[in-house]
């Protein structure tokens, strides 16, 4: 019986010490985790910004639109309004025309050979 009481006291002491240690670690570690998260978010934004400029340029070029104008618009949009960069990129994704390569085989007489054939 004494062994069981001694074990219960030892277990309660270890639990209390663990909780105290956890509280101290969270006070130190939690701000470090938050700083690491902010660093990762900042780093991804640094990668996304030039990547979106390059993507907008290549996409506009593939669609036969003025690529430099769109890339410049995406590049300067963060300086115009804080949320301008994602909005201009989203506007391009919504309003962009179809790829010009979809129409390369269409021309005068391209469908004339199929007239009357089922």
C-alpha cells in the first residue's frame, strides 16, 4: 500500500513538473513558431510575386496579347493599391482570351472541304 501511495505522489509530481516545463517551453517556443510561420509566409510571397509576373507575361504572349503591358501591370499593381497585385492577376485569369493556337487552323476555306459531308 505504501508503494502505491509513493508511486501516486511520484506520478503527480512528474505530471506537475511536465506541465510547468511545458508552460515555460510554450512561452519560449510559441513565439519562435509564430516567427517561423511569418518567415515562411513572407518567403512564399517573395517567390509568388516574380513568379506571377513571369506567368502573366508568358500567358499573355501565348494568347497573342501585349505581354509586356500585362507583366508591367502585374508588377506595378502592389504599389498602386495594397491588394492590387492579386486583383489584377485574378482579373487577367477571369478576362483572358482563349489561346490563339486554338485558332491557327481556321482560315478562308478551312471548313469548305467538309461542306456537305456527314
